[in-house]
């Protein structure tokens, strides 16, 4: 009789332990729906155009709120310039000539200036006195092609009201401008020309919290019960061995 009471006490303890383990397992499953950090990027770009460029549109897809909660936006803006130039020194003396290719870029959203910069190419050349022929070549002149420069800037935003502009369906439209300020400098007796082309691109990265779905209560409970029964079965086998020993 005493032995049976010991076995009953052991069985009660094992049962409580089994239920506790099942409850713990169900709790782990129930808390599996946690927020995970994620990011998504979209890009847009233009082709080279003759400057000046005023308020040209660059469009990227808005953030789909079904993916999660938008926490931040990072905007990378890149500007490229391409140019050709030529000059002829018509002075009776040698001179140094400088070619400067540059353009002021700006990016706006909803009439708010976001990023600005000024990519620039600059080089100087020593040429002889006028050689008698205005051909942008020879000893007194020079022709330059495919001059290039590039620059980029990046900025991140976390302001809640600002982020609202990026949420929804369709596209969000940025406006970029490129105002050329290229020039050729040298002697007071010079003929020159310079052409400036520009293009731009943007990369918008959405940082958000992705929330995974949580199992329904009935599903969680069912898994916990199954796990508990499996553990209980193991305990019963141990109990039978104890009673028969």
C-alpha cells in the first residue's frame, strides 16, 4: 500500500511536470510572431540631356504598408555630367587656358529641397600664340570630348509625418534640376565653346519592421496538448517500470 502511494505521488509529480513542459512549449509558439527588420529598395534614372534641366521627374514605387511598418527612408541621389569643349588662343603670346565643366544639381520632394551638390571637372592647358587658323586645334587651340564628372549624396529620414508621403499605392515623384555653370577661361583674345549634358538617378531604400503572423489560439493549444501527451506517454512508461520493479 505504501508502495502504491509512492507511485501515485510520483505519477502526480510527473504529470505536473509534463503539463508544465507543454505549457512552456505552447508559450514559445504563441510568442513566435515577432517583428523582424527588413529593407526594400527602388531606383529611377534619367538619360543625358542638354542643360539646363528644370524639375524633371524621377519616380519610384511607394511602400506597401501590407509588408509591415515603415520606420525610415534613405535617399541616395547621384548626378552625372558629360561635356565637350574647344578653344583657340588668338593672342600673339602663349597662354594658359582652363576648362571647367560643372553643374548644380538639386533634388526636391513636395517643394522641399532634399539634396544638392555640384559635380565638377577642371583641367588647364598651355597653348602657343595664335597659329593663324581658328580650328580649335594646332599649336594654339584644343578640342576636348567626353569630359565627365559625377557626385552623389545620401540622407536618411525617420520623421513620421515625412514618411507618410512614401506609403500607399503607385509612385512617388521627385523633381531634379541641373543648372550648368561650365566655362573656359584664358587670354582676352580667345574663341571657345563648351557643351554640358546632365543626368541623374535616385535609389530609395525603405527600412521597415516585418511582422510574421501568430498561430491562432486553437492551433497553439492543440500543439501544446499533443506535445503534453507525448511527454506523458514517456512518463507512464517510466512509472510502469517503477511499479514492476
